[in-house]
């Protein structure tokens, strides 16, 4: 259903050489990122972020997100979300988020168990919150019996592959700020959203009113590199301490920072994201063409393909035989809904072979 486990219902183990569409986490490390790690390996550097690479990274993040941006590199997306949200909330605070959000479904309860915050999930059919949906849980301020809704958290792109426009994010930010709440963005696939909309990263974040961003690198070609970005005024209090006690402070931080520098100093972040998005568009287009000419049968799409994910339902008995050749996860197995993710290293041949196998199996189903 999501990214973390290879043992989802209906999944099988595969030879490591088998490629697939399970997750952009399954891709390797981009060669330019590997080269940057190797280059950073020369000599000694000060530990815990006092190195020249992390100092340079602050400058690069400000180039992308504005002069007020402050970056805190961390190991992984869950750590970025938990520590980032902690820095926005008192102990009695709560976070309004979509029910499908990664913080709600795929982080092992870490926001609540480690972060000490209450999540208030809202059903959103396309994975996107709106001001009206936020208001379903934005109430009860001053009621000592209710965890106080103080942060709205959105994912960009969403876990259903949909993308917020700058105007939609601005509407959410304004709505939250007017009610004394703040806006957090889980940007594990922010690069894919920016590439899809052909806008700079700050158009979806700083300029749209996001207060704290979890910036993702791992799904876009890095090895283990994310960052918490403080973008708004009067947020991020205590983050430098929370990162340490949450075990997200790297002693040899230069190697985390070097990966993000490789992505962001040039246009590698954009090249990788554009390619992953293009492969998802190719996959969807080929399946739609097959449905039109009869070479594929019984497949239906459940969400628009706006970034690098394709969501579809398959005919009975097709998913497991298809998984024997290509990795992918069930999303909602009871509805025969699956998720196909493309990554920076997905090839046209991967897509074409996958579509051919879908056609072979659905025609015989």
C-alpha cells in the first residue's frame, strides 16, 4: 500500500535485480550524488554540522527558498516530519492532516508516540486538504478536554499522487494563519510537484505561506538525506535541541549535506523529478492507449496522474501474476487498487515491458 515494507498483503519477495514500480525509495543513488559523497570524503571536517558542506547548503537552500530559510539536515523523512512538527507545537497541540497522509498511516505512530502530538485525520478523497476539510477538525480551542488544533500538515505531492497548486497552498496557509494555526508541508516529493507544475520550489512553499517544510531528497536520487526547513516567522523553536534528542543529528553531517548539495546546487533535483514524472505519464498514456485499442482490458484509473505515481484497479487475478515480474504494492487490496511509482532511473523500456505484461495478463484474465 505504501513505501516502507516489502511484505504488504499480496506482495512477494523478488530477486534484487528485478525492477519495478513499487516505490521511488527502491531506486538506487544517482551517480552524481554518489560522486558528491565520495568527494566529501577527503580530509577532516568539523562534526555535527559545523563543516563547510553544511554551511554551503544553508546558502543553497536560501537561494531556493528565500533569505530567511534555515535548514536542519536529518536522516529520513519520518524524522523530518516528527521533529519539524514538534518544533511547531506545544505538548497539548494537535495536527490536522489527511487520513491518507504519511504521518498518519506510514510512520508507525511516531508523530504521536515519539513526537507526543495528537493527529486529527480528515478524509480527503484525492489526498488534498481544503479549508472546508480543515474545518472539520479545526475547533475546540480553549476546551481543556480537546487536544488543541494548532498545525495543518499537507503532503506535496500527496500520497495519492495528486499535486497542490500554489493557490491551493496559499488558501490553506491563510485559512490556518487566520485561526492561529501554522502550516507544515511533508515535501518528500516536493521536487516532483514543482516539476509537474513548472514552478520554482519557493512558489509551493515560502511564497505560498508554508511555515515548516520537510524537504525530501531520498526519493529523488539521494541515499539518506532529508532536511527540515524553517520558513515562517516564530516557528522552529527548540528544533536544534529536538533534532538531537530525536536521534536525527548526524555527527558526520557533511555526507548528508553533500547529497542535498548535489541535488540543489545545479538542476539535478529537477532533472530527476521531471524524468520520474515523464515515466509515470508514459505509463498511464500507454495503458490508456491499450484500453482504447483493446490490447488491455479491465484496468481503471482511480486518481489523476499528476506527478510520478499511477493509481489503478486491476481485474481479478491479475495483480499477483503481474507482481511475479514487476514489483508494486497493493494500495487498497479489497478494491483491487494498486499503486505504480516511477523514479529517476525508470526507463522507457521498463514502462513498455510492464505495459506489455499488463496487456498479456488482462487479455487472459
